[in-house]
C-alpha cells in the first residue's frame, strides 16, 4: 500500500510517537532559547530552531523507514529521539 506523507510522518503509530518524545525535550530547548536570545530577535531564532527540529525529525523518520523496508531492522523510539538531538 502506498503511504502518504501524513500517514508516514504523523499518523503511523510507531513514528507518530517520535513527535511526542521530541516535543518533551524541545520545549525545554525553546524555553532556553527565549531566555538566551531575547535581545537578538526572539521570533526569528525560535522559528529557526523549530524548523531545524522539524527537519531533523522528518529526516530521522525517513532514514529509519527506508532501513526498515530494505534491511528489515527497526530501532527503539528512544534511539531515534537521540538521533534527532544529534
């Protein structure tokens, strides 16, 4: 069955849970950014940080999904969350 982007990155149970793991630590990061970068244009810096986090999650899911299909291997959610941080 062909997967659309919404199903692959959000609705699929396994990969959908990555977003909740990432949101737990990314809120702490954004809180830190608002205290450190408040002088230098908070809005632009927070938007940049959110875009980087979002792209990192999508990239990790994409690579993991390909590995799952091609090599028939799956990693744990915590390991994927750590890859997003890196």
